[in-house]
C-alpha cells in the first residue's frame, strides 16, 4: 500500500514538472519567434520619470534623486509572469556591462510578498537592485499596463525608451549607449 502511495506521489510530481517544462518550452519558442520580443521603443519626446521611492527587499528605501547622473533600466515584473521569467537571463546579461559604469538596473516586483521575491531573486541569482511595489501604485503611476514593462531613463531623469513585454537585449544595449552617449567613460562590453 505504501509503495502505491509513493508511486502516486512521484507520478504527481512528475506530471507537475512535465507541465512546467511544457509551459516553459512553449514560452521560449513563442518569445523567440520574430515579433514576439519587444524592442525598446524610443519616445518622440522624453518625459520626466514619475516618482520612484520604493523599498528593496531588505526595507531600504531607494530615492530617485540618488540615481541622477546615471542611466537607469527600470523593469516591472512578477514571479508568476512567464515572459518576465523568460526575460530574466537577459537582465542578468545586462548586469555585466553595467558593473563599474554610470548605470543602474532596477527590477521592481509588483504586488507580491517579500519572501517570494527574496526566494526568487536568490534562485535566479538576480544581479539587480530588487525593489518592492507591494500595492502596484508605482506600476500604475508609470502607466505600465503589461508585465514585463521596461523603461530606460537617461542621466537627467527623463524616460527615453519603453518596452512593453519581454525585451530584445540588443535594442536595450543600443538604447543604453544612446542614453549615455554624453559620458565618454561609458563603454559597453558583452
């Protein structure tokens, strides 16, 4: 009897893993198809970035004034969002050229508990400042309507580029270079 129960449990776990693998595979195929990866679109006229005073997962509050003079890639995401999860490796690849440069990568989780965010950021080894928008007020203030949504903010605090959906890393690198072009010390390395 115990053997049958154990087999049923193992079968259930196998089915869950199989379903997750299938969803992930379909998501990867979908996002890799032409036209399913968002380009960072340039705004015709830059707009001032809305307020962004949020705590990180350790309750340290981040003030937008501390990011003046830096190019900032702001990304709204959630752990339940498949395109967000598929975009995370691109965020990781972006973290490398940001190191030692006048740039910041801010990953804003929307509406989830801190423990889930912390576990996910550790599991995904996310090298970004992870902020917590517990009530989605910042997400709404920024006019975001889909997950993920990304905004590239120039050194003067103006939104210059926007992507709705999982972004294409090459368009982000080009936009970062454009937004930081006045800073001669900034060099991109892949």
